[in-house]
């Protein structure tokens, strides 16, 4: 039994001031794993102007930023020796250290490089690879020292629209005894899928999406890229680390392939006027789960002259994602860049 991609349409009919009938479609899509719904809504022609943080970078960088090179070794805390012998973890230009305001029992911060303001087009594959490798080393060291640590993720709030409070690019690395709602639902539903079908969900998803081609973007190394069928945002890019069962299986070459795919995604976002995003990388620690690591990335932005948030009551309280964009259209854009 394969994965089902289910959707249905609702139509709202009304009249303009001249009595002409107007019809607007809402497409409701059901997540093929969880059954949770997303809505694709009428797009009146969303056009965005990416924000320029050059002036803010001047005001917040250098001596005013704890992550800039003149401050980072003096203003950031250090890990205990069982996590990092030298107090911090370094991979190339990336530096990992404890979060002063943790979200979990273990919470590292990874600063990408010395550069305070990095536009999407300026992220190199080396910068991305080094940052994620530093995060991986931190998670591995935590797991060795804390047998109760069972749930890990790498997270990225890029630029203020995403909730990022410091302009200097950095990752949040979470390792916890307790699963987040996303992690718990994911674990429960992938296990149920495997019991029902005998197949691992993400492996089956890659097979079906690659054959169908509608939302398939491409592969770099072991990393498969596609757009989510039931998106959690106006784009929802999904990367799956194929033939990989835990964080221990990821090599530097894999991170480099992931980085190159991420650079393609950045180009697609820039084309649409998006400059900010949230990223989640779910990293299985227990290889018995047979669940490959995966990444989801959604853009963040504001609308109109009031800089209205892209998240309203529907997403925040109904917990129902909205999208102006059709996944198949975004996947087609990304495919063009991927094949270059």
C-alpha cells in the first residue's frame, strides 16, 4: 500500500459592487503521513520586496554583536569538558557554544562565520557545511555524555521576520529528553505507517514523488529534495537524507551535498522575493527507529505597508498552515535551478 495524496476543493461565491459573480477556491490538502490539513488560498498576486538590513548591520555589528569576531570568545559561554575539551566546538569558521537562554536541557548555538550580515546569495557551501558539522559534533558529544538525551534537532531562524533576534547568522541545536510535538507526532505516525505497510515512510515518499515528478526537485548525493504536498508555509521545501538512519551516518560529503541543494532553494526563494526563513532538521539518535534525517524549510515575510506578519490566527491558533503558492509550481521553479 502506497502513500495517498488527498485534497479537496471548497468554493466561495459572492458578488462585486456591479453584481458580477466572483468565485474563489480554497484547496484543502491532507498531509500524507499525519492527516493534518493545509489550505492553499487565493493569491491576488503576492509581490514582495526583500528587506535590506545593510544599515541595521552597520548599527548592530562589530563591537555591538556578541557573535562578531572581536567579541565571540569573550562574550559567549563555554561547554563543560565532557562536551568540548576546549569549551567550544569549532569546524572551519563555525563556532558552537552554549545558549545563554536555553529551550532545552542541551541547547547549543552555532555561529556560521565572522561575517555579520550574510544575504541568501552570499552563503557558500563551505559556510553551510561547517556550521552543520559543528552542530552534528555537538549532538554526538551530548549523546555520549547523556544517555537520557533522545531527541535532537538543528534549527535556523534567518533574519528578523523568522524570529531571529541577532542578525549574525546562527543555528540553534536542541537535544532533549522530551520530544517536541512535531517529533512525537512524527515518531508515532512513521512507526504506524511502517507497521501498516512494511515500508519506511520517507523512503516510500522519495520513491513515489520521484516517479510522479509533480513536487520532485532533484537529488545531490544522498540528499533528495522535494516540495511538501501539504505545505506548512507559502513554500515548504523538504530534504531527505536517503540511506541514512541516524546522525552518526552523516559524513562531511553529505553535508556538502545538502549545502549545495540549500543554495538552490535560496535562489528559488530570492526569485519570489523571500529573504527570511525558518528551518528544522530532525535528527534521529536511536538508529532502531529506521527514520532518515530530514529538513523542512518555510519562508517568512511581511505583507503590505503595515509590515503585517505572514502568520495570523489561522496558523497560530487553528494550527492550520496557509499557502498562496501551489507546491507543484514551486517545485517546477526549483527543478529549473537544480538541473542547471
